[in-house]
C-alpha cells in the first residue's frame, strides 16, 4: 500500500512541476510587453529593435477562385503562417427562366465566385506571398502594403507600467491616515492594475503583429453561368381542363352577379332621373 502511494506521488510531483514551468513561461512572456530595453539603437528607422507592423491588402481577379484560394492557403501554411478566415461564396448577378419544352424550363443563373481571406504570414515572407498572388492574377483592382512603426506606442505603454510599479511600491509604504482611505487605496490599485494589464495586452498584440503580418485578400473571377433543366412549375401546378372549365363558368356567373347587383344598387339614381324627366315633360307641356 505504501509502495502504491509512493508511485502515485511521482505523477503528482511531475504535474506540479509542469504547472510551475508553464506559469513561469507565461510570466516571462508577459514580461516582454513591459521591457524598455532594446538590443539595438532605436533612433535608427531601420533598426531591428523597432516595432514595425507590416500588413497588405489585395483585391484581384483570377481565372479560378477555388484553385487560387487553395493555392494561397497551402502557401501560407507551408511558410509557417495560419489562415485566420477563408470565406468562399457565389454572388448572384442575374437569375431567369427560359422555356425549354412543353413541360420544362431552363433555369439560368449568372453569378460571380468571390473569396475573402484573412491570413497571418511571417513578416519575412510577406513580400513573397504578395508577389506570388499578384504574379498569378489576371487583373489587380488594388494593392495596398503598409509598414507602421509602433515603437513609440509600445515604449509608452512599457514606461507607464514601469512607472506604476514604482508608485505601487511607494504607496505600500504609506499608512492610511483615515478610516475609509484603505478602501479607496484598494480601488485605486485595482483600476491602475486593470489599466496596466490593458497596456500589457496591447504591447503583446504589437509583438504578435510585428512577428506575423496580416494579409487580407479578396479574389474574384469572371461571371459564371449555371444552367439546369427543371419542371415547369406552371405546368406542374395547373389544374385539368374540366376543373378549369367549371372554374371559368363559376367565374362568369360571379361576374354577372356582381354587375347585376351593381346596377340594382343604382336604383335611387334611376328613380331620381325618372322623376326629373317627368317633371321636365310637365313643365314643357304647361308652356305649350
């Protein structure tokens, strides 16, 4: 029994050691967002220590959207990047039906295949991926390549966090003078701590954008026609001749009924006309 407990304790110790190592790795990774030291001179615009964020946006026409999309996804994955989003859809341009036979029609649909891609590419391979796409494109609607310098924003966030740590050390040495001031200090520290975490997350996002460029692509191709023969819905849903004959007879009777009732509703006007005509004839008879 003791021996089994001994062997059971070995995995538990290993698990605790792994968790400790993971926490240390997470702390080390988070600490990179607050580093104000650079290995190279950042006053040089071309310094390797500057936080430069590169991105690209291309919209172009290709001969086959599906093939070009698959090629881009495979290329980015092969270069160590990831496909954040890949959306392929057909945008309908026109849809109409053409008579084909006595009981069928040809359904014609005119559409344009469109693909929208969001890719994360290692910054060293961004130019190669953009060149590969534009070289195989039939028509380039637009091509935008950006290189944003985020060094000062990164440095400002790191310096603010460093200054806040110094202020927290000074505040920890101050004894609250009033009864209610302890709660105020705690709330103040919570607010400042959340602000520091936000700045730290912004810097970590900058580091990710520095390492991996965002490449947005929209691919489209010439309009495509899709044709298929289907049953004519009017023929399929039309009633038989006998049924249509009875419906026509009933419809005619209904029309005659409505007209008769309409004229019957006009009897006050007819009566007034007769009275007026009789009065007019009497007036003429008296004058004569």
